[in-house]
C-alpha cells in the first residue's frame, strides 16, 4: 500500500523516469523479502504493475520477479473483471425472486395438489408478494401425468373424526395377578373415550364397555385386532351400535398404531409408576390419568395442544395443578 501511495505521488508531481524505476525496483525488493523461496504476490501488487505498465515505457526492462507476459495477463484479467461487474449492474430483465418466495411457491404447490399457477398467484398477492404467473409456473413442481391426488395423510385425517380404535393391555397387581385394561380411543384428537378394568375379560363384558364408550355420538368405524376375546356377543353389540369393524391382519399391531401408541404412553406415564392393589384401585388411577391426558397433556401431532384444546394464558402468576398425586402437573395462570 505504501508503494502505491509513492506511485500516485510520483505521477501527480510529474517526477522523472528515474523515480518510477526506483519505485519499481524497491517494490521488487519488498516482494523478495516476504518469502524465502518464492515471492507472494497479492492483488495490490498486480494493480501496481498494471499501472506501471501504462506509465513506464521501459517497464519490461525493470520487471524481474515475473515475466512481462504475466503482467499482461493480469491486465486482461482485470479488464474482464471490470466489464463483468459493469454489465451485471445494468442487467436487463425482471428483478430476481427472493428465495423465500420461491420456497413458498413450492410449498403451496406441494400442499395443494389441485392448485394451478393462477391460484398460487392470487394467494401470494394476499400475502403481499406480487409475482407473475409465468414465474410461478416456472418454480412450481412439474404436473403429473395422472390426475392430482391427495396424500394418504390427508385422506386418513379427513376420516379420523368418525373412527375409533380399541385394544387390551395387561397390568400386574401387588399379588402378581393380572388385570386387563380395555381402552377405547377416538382417532380424531387422540381422545381417550373409555377405560375399563377387569380380571376376567369376556365378549359380553367387552361389549358393555363399548356401549359405555359411546353414550351420545357413535362413530362409523371401529379398528381392532383379531384377539379371540372379541366373540359373537361383542360382534352383536357392534352391529347394534351401527359400527363397521376394521380388523387388522394377523400379527400386525402396526395396522392399529394410534391405540398402540396410547397404550405405550399409559404404561410409561402411569401404570409403570403405580402398584395396583385391585380392580377398583387401578380403575381409579386410570380415570385420574385419563382426565389429565384428555384435558392437560400436550401432543406434537395436535400442534402442542391437548385432546381437549387449551387456551393460551398470558397474564397472571403460574400455578401448578397436580395429577396422580403429583406424578404429573398442569400449569395454568392464576386469575
């Protein structure tokens, strides 16, 4: 940088040719001192020699650390870089689309398979993004050859409101006996409709539990496995309620995943922490947990809310409401 300043002073003062040669030689000496084997050339060095090439006629005789053709290449490279930057500044055409808008276009096209480019344009306009229809069509996913179809997730979600699932799980007592817990789950918002406890499950008892689970509104479909406990008396109750059974394949619990997941949650958060003394005790504990599960427990699949939706509370001090003797808590704001 000091050498560049010396050059500018020499040009402005109109010094003699000897001064320019002196600057060139001093600069080469400075370069040689930077490295033992090979001088390290920086952009400022290249700029200096390009300027010396234009100001000094005998510049080829003064350069020693590089070939004269190398200086010419530097000059041509700088010439290309200069015009490249200058042409980019005045690039014709439409302004570029922000990446956030492009991702939003692709998201809308993916989430709404029946939408075309005009629909996406209108939706973007309502969000404050003015984009041409041709631009939207450019960034949308290519149309499929077949008719557009909704995803399986959307299809199942639209039918979960009228679908329930049921299953059994076992809890050991303090005397090492086994109690059977019957769970009925509404798949719409993972709402536990009913839990029943017995030491001797029968098809007739299971049918009565099903009637207790639907006192008001009966769903259309009931998902269950192929357990032998669902005998003809259970089948008759299902027919009386107007339910259509969806029976999973043999040894395929993954075909009834939501109720299996709820049973795992009940085990991890309730029964694994309690020693049951009998049917009444276990039933009372499970009813307390169901109250907490439906009204307080948050779910990722429900956007961080509970099966019975909770409102956002912003004012007041935070108070803890214990459930299951303090095993779980619900946090709310005191009025």
